[in-house]
């Protein structure tokens, strides 16, 4: 459901592609951030102020403004902390609508993002990246594909660690096969977005309908995988609400253990 509902995941994919295109074209970060910022406003205008999109937009604004100020030499780059940006986004949303704190959507979007930001933070990133590089180095010609797949697993595991307690508490379910399915679903979602956006523009300009055929193929493949995955045994397990609290404690314990292991003074 998360990949089918408009969320920060989709905004992140769009912004990442736009950012990569601008940087490959030689555009400086101080110029690229405002340009991508206009794209953020365009997406918000088209889709509307959903919590997940507002959170992602506020996080981008924080990081973008911080990076521009760092490029200009006005602040230190290490002072731009994504977790601080996430906290600011939460404060702004709760200041406007305090009841969002108790909504599953608010909790899911912030839990997933926090999990990802913690795993990619300097304290954790180096450890799993070295592990991935060791495995990819043994794969020779398949090294880029192995590196991509393992990175996707790590990021998906981080997001799953954040949302699993919330899903268990609110919906009474647990999804143990999520990591494997993400290897198929997330690339297709990315492909669908980056085929779909040009197709929509071409159709708006009066192009023939057949140019939308590749977009339809990707959507059919995505739909087929989701429907097939729903029939796999144990893809969804019913749990009690207290299982969600147990998962929160387990995730906290694992993070503290990893932090302790990463501390050279321990």
C-alpha cells in the first residue's frame, strides 16, 4: 500500500533524479537546491499537502538551506543534521495539527524516515558500506548490481525497523518478507515515476497515446508482483498490539548495541 499511495518515497525518487541530472550537468549545489525546491512546490501543488509530502518537503528545505549556507561559507557543513531537519518538520506539522501525533500516517512516515536517517548517519554508514564493498568486490562484473541490491536491503531494513512497531500496534500485522519483496517493487516504482512523468508531459502536449505504452507495461508488472506477493504464505502475520511495543524495545536494543559496538572507546 505504501508504494501505491503518494508519499515521501515518491517525492524522494523524483528529487533524487532531478538532483542527479542537475549535478551531472555541472550545476552548483547552491543553484541546484533552489531549482529542485521549485519542483517540490510543484509536486505539493499537484498532489496537495499530505503529511508525508509536507514532512519530506520540510526536510528538503532544511537540508537545502543548510547546504546553500555551507556552500557560501556561512555555516559549517557538519552542522546540517538531517535528524534535526526531521525534528523541525515534526514540530511544524504538530504546531499546525497537534492531533496528527496520534495518527498512524504521521507515525509511519516519521518512523520510516528516522530509521533510514539513523542508518545512513556517519556513525552507522561506514560499517555496513564496508561490508557491502567486501561482498561486491568478490562479485567482479556483477559488483554494481550486488552493491545496489545490498544497499536497498539495508535501507529497506532500516525503514521496516521504524514502521514495523507502528504497523503492529495499529493494524495487528507483521510482514517478515518485506525486505525481499522490496528488491522487486522499489525499482519498479522508480521506473514507473521516471517513465510516467515524461509521458504525462507528452500527452499534455498532444502526443499520440501509444507513447504511454511503456508506462502501462511497468504499472502492469508492479500490479502483478503485488498481487502475486499477497498470495505467498506468511507474507502477513497477525499479531497482538503488544507485539508492536515488543518490536519498539527490540529496535531500540539493536540500535544501542550497534552504537556501543561502533564506539572505539568501548
